[in-house]
């Protein structure tokens, strides 16, 4: 993953275009259900990817390539957390999401159906409902 991000950063800088993001990153951002059934959402995501300034995107790819493992930080969190992942996510796995939640002392995992890596964009109603229910549960326990 690290090497691929660095290669993509080089391509972004060399070509001064987002072609590499459209060709290599975009397919993993949304799930197959969104690709097949939610053309408007896919089109918006594609438009955002295409509109990214290539040099800024190269910087972001390098930053992601260089970021350290965060599990020690997660273990130190002392706040409730909700880790959400789409069941069609091609960039992260459910096992990875569960590992993040298990690293935190007070976290839970929720899998959003028919969504890829951008579950908040692909399934906003399910995402918003989950956040609202999580916040309501927190409010009840805070009393």
C-alpha cells in the first residue's frame, strides 16, 4: 500500500493530472452497489476526484504513505467510539475495522450494507441513523 501511494504521488506530479486517481483510487472508493445503482453519487465522487489539484493529491498520498500505525493511540482513547465500515469496502476490511474497535476500550463496530469505503456518502440515511442512535445511547448513559 505504501509503495503504491508513493508511485501514485509521483504520477500525479509527473502528469499534473488526476488520471491515476481516477484509474486506480476511484474504483475502490465506492462499492459495486453504488456503481450499479447510484449513478449520481458515483458521478459526484468521480467529479471530486477529478477536481483534486494534482500536487495537493500527491502531497496527500505521500502523507498517507508515511503515516505511522495508530493502534497505540487508539488504545489510549478514553471516549466512546463507533467504527463504521461498508460491507463492500475494497480499501479496508471488516477485520481491520473490528481490530480498531477492539483496540479502544469503549468502542463498537457497525457494518453498513451496500456501501464501500465512503459509507457516509453511499448510504447517508443508514450512516446518519447509526450516528443518531449512537449519540442517543451516549446521552442516556450520561444522565
